[in-house]
């Protein structure tokens, strides 16, 4: 079963860190940082914002490693679903292999 706690941690980490990366890169562009150059201008503001974007990028990578770990761990813990109520929504599962119509009442 997929661990929802790890999935929520992955989502929050990925969401926040992607915002850190791309909003920071947008602001750097507004500050006039040149693109596609080997070495950047030695301005303290640009250096600090590039470091923020780098930390955000590493955090994105870590969050996707958490997702990958969660998927591999979940694949190893195979459990059959309860076919009476597989999604735990308190409804009866309709078996589509039956020849009975949906509209036919079972009572």
C-alpha cells in the first residue's frame, strides 16, 4: 500500500522547492542576470539568489528520491484489495463480470 504520509511529504517538498527554484530564477532575470554564460557577474544579490535556487533544486531532487523510495517500498508490500469496498467509501462494489443490469434492484 502506498504510504500517504511519505506522499504528502514529497508533495509539499516538491511544491515549495519548485517555487523556490523558478520564482528565484524569474527574479534573477528581472535583476538582469545574463543567461547561458560560463561565469556570472560577481554581485552579492545574484550570488545569494543563485544559492537559494541551487538549494531549491537539490530539495526537488531529494523529494523525488522520497517518491521513488515510496514507490519501490510499496511495490514490495503487495496486499490484495478488499473487493467488497476497495476504496473504503462505504459503498458496495459492483462486479462488472455479472450479467445483471445496474438498474436492477438487488432487494
